[in-house]
């Protein structure tokens, strides 16, 4: 039992567990947030917070009032009632329900990899998990952006503000619609997810060493020196090959 617990202090095993904890914790806080400014609210920024499941936080009620002027509506999760009223003109986004399933599934995968019984299985698990996690989040990013495109191109033609061209709100970055300016970026859960992926990448890079978490600061401090040593060593080796490969008289 003690040997098993000791193995879990290895960087390549401990970091997937830490990433799993971050992914589960990310479900408890907003994943994404949008700040908006509009003439109707002078000197004030409105904030919308979006979770990994059908829930909004912040000033979503006030923002929904602004959205109606442009004919833009929050999406409909279809299978459950969210904490905001859904318009009949809203696009259907039933996959929003799967957010917790994805995050919990990736977290369980991290725990499974950390407890791999052999080094060979551990290395294979770390590789598969990193590639799979990146693929899942890139796919989610692309699909959410597509849903935003749909919402921005399904404006209500009977909205009070006429003549607004269809638009695509970015998942990350600034945008403008009529006289409303917005900026979308990560929420706390988004940052936690990014850190989790970085931890998985670090565990993958450390897959061939048995160093423990307590040794991680020392390894990080020594990394620049090792890079310089490898770089200068490579140059010296090239010079030696050049000298050794020349023509000799004798």
C-alpha cells in the first residue's frame, strides 16, 4: 500500500490527478464570460457568465433585454429548463447538457492513468490522454463557435432594431453589434481547464523519469542549464565531426 502511495508522488502520476481535480472544480464556476457596454447603461459594464451546463450568471437578465433589440436570443438546451427564459426563436443546443459528462469523463481518465499498474501502460495512457484531451477541447471549441455562428445568423426579422447584418460572436475576443460592444474571454473554469491541460502536457514530458513532485522545482531550475548544455554540446560535436572528417596528409 505504501509503495502504491509513493508511486503517486511521481510527477507523471500526480499531475494527471491534479488535472482531474481541476477539471471537476471547473464545473463549479463559470467557464466563459462576456462583458458588454451599451449606451443604455452609461459608465457600466454588463457581465454574462456561462457554465459548462445550461446555466447563466451575472447580468444575464439585463443583457437579454438588450439582445431582444437585435433579435439575438440565448440558446435553448431543449431537454431541461435553464435558469433563464427561452425564446421560441432561439437555436437548439441540446449538447450543452453534455458539458459535465465530458469534464467528469476526462477527470476519471486522468485518475485511471495515474493508477496504471506498469510503466509501459502509464506511458501509453499519458500519451493517449493528452492527445484525447486536446482533441476533445479543440472539437468543443469549434462546435461552440459554430453554434455562435448559427445564433448570429438567425436574428429575429421582427426585432425592434432593423438592418442589423448577421454576425458571428467570437468565442474569445471583441465584437460589436449595432451600438453594443462585447468582449468574450475565459471565466475561472476556463483558466482551470487550461492549467489542467498544461499539467497533462508536463506529465507527458516527464513520462520517462521517476522524479517526484517534490523534485519538480529543482528540475525546473535545472532545465535552462540542460538546454544550454545540449545546445553547446551539439555545436562542439559538430566541430569535432568537421575536424575528424577532413583530409589528413600522412
